[in-house]
C-alpha cells in the first residue's frame, strides 16, 4: 500500500469516526454495532493504535478490519478414526504424548491439564502444553469445544490456540455470537489473517481444524523460506496457503526467530476450560512432493 493510498485510507477512517460521533450524538447506534447473527448486534472491538501489518491497509487487530461472514454447518459428527499413517497425540485416554511447555530444557514437567469424558480440558493457570513428538511439514487434525455456558467476551471467551512448531498460532476462540477483532477470531492466523468465514459452532459443540502446514526453512539465522498454512474449520476453508509473517504476537507486528527444523504441537492455556479430542498428525515432506 503506497503512502498516498494509506493516507487516503486513514482520512476515510477519520471520516467514519466523525460519522460515528454524529450518529451517536444524534442518539442512534449506527454502524458502531455489527450484525453477528440474525437479530444479534454486538459492539465493535479492536485497536486503532497498533502498528500496520506489512503490505497491508490494516493494523494488527484493526478495529475496522471486516469481520468474516458467518457460515452455518450441521453439528459435528462423531470423530473419525485417524489415518493409518498418523501419529496419534490424543485418542481420548491420557496425556502420555504431552508435557508442559518447555521453558527450561533442564526441567521438563508433566502436562497440567485434565482428561475428562474422553477429552483434554484446559486447566487455567497450569500453563500451555506441547506434544513430546516434534514435526515440521505436516497435516494436523484437532477437534475443540468452547466452554459452556459461555463466560466473558471478545478474547476472554473460549480462547485457546494451536501453535504449529510451538510458534505459529491458529486461533481458537468461541466466535459464536461473540465479537472480537477480525484477526483474533477462531481460525485466524492470530494477529495476521482473519479466517475467510466464521464457521464456529455454538459453545459445547465440537469444531475441527484440518491444517496443512509447510514449516519455515532457515539457513543458520537467516530465513530461507517462510511458513505457509492452509486451514479447514468444520470442513470449510478458512485459510488458503497463507504466508505466515512470523511467530504469534499480540498487538505488534512480528518476525521470524530461527528455531530447530522440527517443533511440537502446542496448545494454549488462555485461562478458559476449552476441551480437545481426536488429535493426530501426518508428517509430510512438502518440499519433495513436487518432484515425486
Ligand atoms: Mg489464543
């Protein structure tokens, strides 16, 4: 985006703010509320003071970035069995494939979440958990369910996340009749790309993510090739071959930090008792696939 077009865009936004002030001043709610579901209007939430994303008209978590439109799907079917070549990280039984997020390699600790009724449940305050196995390019399947009854709002409601290689977050949020900034909704590459649509089922129901991830390539400290991600939520495309900008960040632009060629699947403790089931990974080598 050129400086001139960005300046024009900023002027347009200033005009919108002025119009909003006039509408509110005249006693009407106006555009400051947005439709979320038929008959439901919710206040806008987002930032106007965060930095601009690179090559974008939008700021990180931009108040004005359009919210994804809503797509409805039927309730989740029973979980399907993993493919025969999958590494199963959770099959409803135990946390043997998981540990607490590694902050200190000299002090590994067990995962502090619970298993209840065949699902992993986040125990708020116990910390993120990560898979013991590590992966690079992969296909990842994970199912999640937002807490019910829902509590809190925006990013405080049903927030968790799936971090590929422990760094790149696909957001989990109760985005059903819950407004928040576009790049923080369920299925977002957090802080970078909103999902193409909002296809989040109501809290208590199960959502699925099917993720195709191409790991970044580093040559020493230098990034040779960024990561790419494609995501289906509940069978609906929400991210298509997005070039990931860097590690997940809140209210800041981001960059890559060199890391090992393989990393864990990490699940986020954001304080909400999100549930998980049926987690499996198919390791891939996407760099070679074009030559086969
Ligand atoms: Mg999150």
